C-alpha cells in the first residue's frame, strides 16, 4: 500500500455529512412554501434532484440546468409556479451553513497527515458553497489543494476532472494516487476512467448494482482506510 503518496477525498458524504446539511436546508424550503414536511415530499425532491445530477454526470445536461430547474420542477409537483433560480438562491444560503463532519473524518486526516501523505479535495459542486463548508468544518488545513468541478470545468466521472488534478500537480504518476469517495457513479467511475486506484466509502453498506463500477477497495468506516494503507 505504501506506493500511494497522494490521496484525493470527495467532500460530500465522505468527509462532510451532506445528507444532514441537505435535510436541514430542504426543510427550510418545504416549510417556506407550506408543503407537508414528510418522507413523501422529501422523496419527491430527491427523485428529481438525483435524476438531474445523474444526467449531469453523464454529460447530458449542464450544471446550470440542474441548479435552475430542480426546485421549479419540484414545486410544480405541488402546483406551485416559482422561479427555480430564486428558490435555489434561498436553498444555497441554508446549504452554505452546513459543515458537520462524518464520524472519524478528523481522526483519519490527522493520521494520514502525520504519515506524510499529500491530501487533496476532489469534489463536484458549487465552488463558493464547498469552500465555505470546508473552511467552517476546520478541515481545510489538512489539504494541499482543493479541486471543485465548477471551478475547473469538468464533473466527475469525466476523466478530464482527474487529468486536471494530475496536470496541476505536474505528475503523470497516477499509480501514486488514491481516490476516496462515496459515489460509485462519480468518484469511483471517474477514478477508474483515468486508471486511478480508488476506495468506495460505503457507509451504509449498500449492495451495488450488478453493472456498477467496481472499486479497488471498499470500506464502511473511515478509519478502515488507515488500516488499509498500512497493510
């Protein structure tokens, strides 16, 4: 395992608890529009949002399309005609406040830093939101550099996202890199697209789809990564 020198971390639901943050921000929007705050309403939004993000990852639509339409489509399900951009701005304001960490995130970063690994963030998302949440979480100091899809122009799983990191760091030695993330469709598929080893952080111990990308390693607890690297 000591062949790895550089470790790239996804941010949402790998180091920061995006699901908790999303839930709180979504609750504010649902309450504002006097919709029932229940599992059905949340599932309606997440179904629309997940579909749009999947289309973005496949290169079928733009990030702008996702952010401008997800809430207009959601509210339309409840016969509310509203500007998607307006609701997105309100949602983003709430989202920016969320920075709770995943269990053992700080402990793992401490361990890897002490062991001399170079650490990076490689995340899809809006630059201002991701940077603020990372800074507020007090984790920012662990990372040599931060790579965000909005800022570099490519989304994971596009191989160009990872190639941009390699080019920026002026290295072609992708065998020295390890990508860690929770999403098979973006983190794992993207790393494999460029020939980079990867760890699927399967916190909920989900069973992958039969045709899902197969990660180099799989863990369900972040500290398993430290043990994996020592093996």
